[in-house]
């Protein structure tokens, strides 16, 4: 089981514990992305602020759910927690400065990668750790909404900048999840 989802587990840790840690760190990253995008959107594209506020409220709820599950298991945060926070902030600033299409391209790429990992995690943990699956089930509709909303905004409007952002953000998201499963 230790090899499932590419995890390198500690001796006192289950796969479910590790997934909760990694997803908790990921939600922290998402909060930082949207927080910094929102700060620049007020100037670059104020029409996006209500949407970003809604997404931020979702991500805060997600982080709180994972945090409560971590506390219940008496497990510490992931080693990748601050890396996710910092990476999210950098991404949020860079794309917030560029503007609306960069913000949507980021959201679409992050959430696409996240949704795929959440589905893999559900599959790997369904019969092993249903409590983790319950938390994932409580957030997955929001992540799908974030993704679909961004994809709708970008439909037919993807230029080179959006394609480059998509590749970079998807690769960064993959890398930070991979690292979280290994650390
Ligand atoms: Fe989330
Ligand atoms: Fe999200």
C-alpha cells in the first residue's frame, strides 16, 4: 500500500493520513492563490472580485475540513505546507498582475490537476479509509465548479499566454503534490 499514489509513508502514518496532509497543504496554496489574485483583480479586473470572494470562501472551508481531520488524527501539517503557501502567493501575484485571462487559466490548470488527484485518492482509499473519502466528497463539487467556471470564461479565448500559464501551473501543481507525497 505504501506505493499507492506515489506515497513514501512514515512508520506511524497511513496513506489516508498522508493524503489529508497533502490536501490540507494544497487548500492552503489555493487560498493564497485566490487571495493574491483578488488583491490585484481589484485594480486589473474588478468584475472578477465577487467570483474570487466566493472561491476563497470555498477554499477556506476546504482547508478547515482537512485541518479538522488532521486534528482528529493528531497528525502534524505536511512538510510541504509552507511551500504550498509561498508557491500559491507567487502564482497569485504573477497572474493577478497580468489580469483576468491569466487568472482563469491558472484556475483551470490548478483545478484540473487537483480534480484528477482527488479522483485517484478516492479510488485508492475507498475501502481503506472512508473518512478521507468523506472529506473529499465534501469538497469535490466546489473544485469542479471552479474549474468549469474558468473553462467557460476562457472558451475560444486561449492565446499563447494562457497556454504557457496552463503548462507552467499544471506542472507546478503536479510537482508540489508529488513532493508532498514523498516528504
Ligand atoms: Fe479547495
Ligand atoms: Fe478550488
